[in-house]
């Protein structure tokens, strides 16, 4: 099982291929935002990778990061568009606490939505 380390929270073993957004909530107990329900339509589920950033991203993630001007922000990714399939360490940067939202958002499906079409990451990754 992969280990998910959340800065200032701890390390958690998560079932392989769990969506990161779900692992942050269920395993790490984080109030991770996901306003669009995990469909890569917003950027509320952002995390910053400290280590273990995936080398690929969905086309949906790529497009929304480009549109929102976040593609060149080192380590920032959408937690709804990736699976915990290896060890990773993240900083949760988009939480209910401190936001103006009434809740974290619509529950996310266990599978990545929309059905992923994968691309190599177009930028240098944090190892």
C-alpha cells in the first residue's frame, strides 16, 4: 500500500489507486475542498507536492491548470485527478477551514472523473 504523507499531519497507508482527494479526507482526516465534485472543473482541490509528484496528469487537469494560470506553479496539482499509486508527500493548501465555503463540496466518485486521458506532465516535477 502506498504511503501518503501530509505535511504537519502525519503519514497514512492508503489502498492502492485511491483518488488522492478521497485519501486526504478518509485516511488523513483533512477537510480538503472539492467544490466541483472532483470533475476537474475548478481548482478548489489543489495540493502542493513536496515529494512524489506523479509524472503524468490527466488532460482535464492540464487544461484547468492552464486556464487558471497554475500550470507553472511548482508542485501544485489537483488532488481529484490523480491516484495514490506510489508514496507521496503533500501540503494541503485548499481546505474548508479558513475558506468562505459552507462545506467541502459534492462527494467525489471513487474513479477519476472525467474518464482520464493521460499526458506526461508538461513541467519539471518535484521528486
